[in-house]
C-alpha cells in the first residue's frame, strides 16, 4: 500500500475514533516513537505513540466536542513528496445558537514504511484573525464544563 492510500485509511479511521472515542484503533498507523507537532495557536509537541493518541483525545475533548457537530473536508491533496504526505483540510464546527466556525490548515505526515513517524498540523495563517473574532463574539460556551 502506498503512502497516500495509507494516509487516506488513517484519516478514515481517525473519524471513526472521533465518533466512538476509541483512539487505540489509530495505533497501527503510528511508529512507537512517533512525534506529533501541533501549531494550532499554542505550539505543542508530544512523542511516543501512546502520547500522540492521548493528545488526540485531549484535543478533541477540549475543543471539538464543545460543538454539536463537525464536518472535515480534505482538499489540495493528499500528495506525496519525499517520504511525506501533504494535505490541506477544512473543518466546519456547528453549535446551536451561534454561527458555524470554519477552520482550515495543513497536515504533513512523515512515513517510514507504513507508519507515521512525524505528524505536523498547522492552521492556515489567514484564519487567525477570523478565529479570534469568532471566539470573542461566540465562544463563551467553550469555557463551560
């Protein structure tokens, strides 16, 4: 299986894990010593398969699940280049009573064999102003337990 096919399989399983909360199903897609670097506002780096999967759970519990629903779309890729898969994505978050929040970014997955050794995520720079304004106007529910 090529990297693009493996990446597409990973993203499908990622959505299944999001729906049922079983992040362990993503284990086979990551090397034991995989690193996840997130540049979504506050820079973050975790290393180790278990730490990466735990971070996915923490991230979605503290942000995504505050919304009623989310819709993920991948565009401009995935494309393979020198052992890495690049893609751009857009997520539309919906919550009753507030306008949808649309975020977009890039993801870069570095592979050795069929395992991700480094996963990097970045927001597209142009969304920061809109995101900040949306949070100021509509984000009070984000702080509720």
